[in-house]
């Protein structure tokens, strides 16, 4: 059996000099013995997969509210799996650390509350004056503090490099507030997962929108990215002109391929242009090194603007999410009115850990699945 050191040498032999290496990890917050047969990022991945917050993603909204719109649309868990697949593919091709990328991708949505971005808006609104709510920073709270699985420390005690994924939207100086080096940019692995997330939700939200009949193919053809990709697909397989759903899926697959290919080519161009040859060079760059070419980035932004106008804010979608945005605030208010409704272990955190009542309630509500939040609303808020 190969031990951890031998496994690390084997895996790191294939890595780019710009990649993060497990052997150079900055470690964990709390002392923790490492197993002899798993690398540090493999262990992070395993801890994420086995935690309760990861399992609850199965019952949290991506776009469609699962308790209202059925089970075949994507949820947070299926989205997370798709992000992970896309990110690992790109990491291998670019010579980045696949184990770290996998851990980052699996963890990236752990801080999301129920009912998608409407739920996040509701929690941010009730937490005004109390620190607000941000799903990335909430994810860091989940893995650092809220998960309770070990006797020796709170949270999952993940490595520095995996925890760093939750800072992807912070300014470089702002990272210091959360225990990360203030003068550094995120690793290429962190940057890559952020864009894999975009590729996944841009393309798969289109597919869900078309399948639900909320989006119309004719409207999508006004977008350069969709129209050009569809023309490629039909040029290769003219029969798909008469196979609507197969055509949609073929176009979505080709869009993913196009976005992935462009991102990898542009990333290599930026690395060469910036004379970045080592991980330490990545850390000192003031701008992202992973990204899309200017031309494709503009087409991608047009697509995202279209999705916001025609999908996320469509009356059929917004009607459900707005309803639960209001109800989530009612659930929060019900707990704030009567703290006895909170589980004992949550109430004790106010005195034992010095947390504010508002933050403890927010943590509890943010951890709810859609269906558990519905049950709580029925129990405490329904007239």
C-alpha cells in the first residue's frame, strides 16, 4: 500500500508549477492527525461529503422550489455535482490539483439557505444591523463552526486551501478578516471552481427553463452564444432540426464544451502574458488569471442578463420564490419572538460561544431545507 507521502509524490509529479501542492498545505486551524493513506484534500473532500450540510443540499432550491415545482429540476446537490464534474475536467487538463478542486466544488454551496437566492435575500434583509447574510461567508461558518461531528474541535477543520474557496468574492485586503493572507490572490484552483460554477448554472438553468416551458427557444436564438452554438450543432447533425429536446440538450452540451475550451485557452494565455510560472506568482497577481476571452465573456454576460430577465424573474418562477422570501422572514420572526422554539443546542450558543441571538437564529434558518422550512412555517406562522 502506498502511504500518504508516496501518494502525494505520485500525484504532484503531474501538476503544473502553478498548482497547489498538498505537501505545501498551510494546514488546519486545529491540530489533527492525518491518515496514512489519504492526502489532505482527499480528507477535506470526504469530510464535506459526509457532513449534514452537504446532504441537505438535496432539498434546497436551485431555481425551482422543489416543494412546489416537482422533483426533476436541478437542486443544490445536483448542481454541485455538475460543478464538480466540470471543474475536475478543467483541472486535469490544466495540471491543477484535482483533489483540491473537487473539495472546493463540493463545498461551494454549503452556505446557501432554503429557496435559492430569494432565501438569501430574505436572510440578508432580516440581518441588516446584525452583520448581514452572505452565502459564501455562511459556508465558511458551516465548515468552521456549525457542523458538529468531532469531539476535539468545532466544524470540519478543513485545510486552509479548501476554506479559501469561500473567499472568492472578497477583496484581497478583505480576506484578512477571515484568517487568510491579506496581500494574496486566491489560488488558480479557487478561481477555476468559481468559473465552473458559472458554466454549470448558465447552461443547465437554460435546460431547466426550456424543459419547464418558462424559456422559449425562439427568444434564446436572439443571443449570439445560443444561436452560434445551435448552428454548429445543426451543421453536424441536421436531423436535430426535427428533434426539439435532443436539440436543446445537444446545444447545451456544446455550449459547455465551448465555454470550457475558451476558459482553458484564455487562462493559459493570461499565465504566459503575466509571466506566471509558480504558485507564488499566482498569489501576487492583482487580477484573476482564470477567465474567459473578451469576446466570449461578453456573449456569456448577455446570456446571464437574459436569464435574469426571462427566467429568474419570470412571473411563474418569481411568484413562488417571492412567496417563500416573505415566509422565510416570517419564520425568522417567529423564532425571534419565542427563543424556546429553537433547539436547545442552538440556544446554548448565545451564552457558550458569545453569539448574538440574531446570528444563531439566522444560522438555524439558513440550514433548513425547503421542506423543513415549509413545515416550520406551517407550525408557527400559518394563521
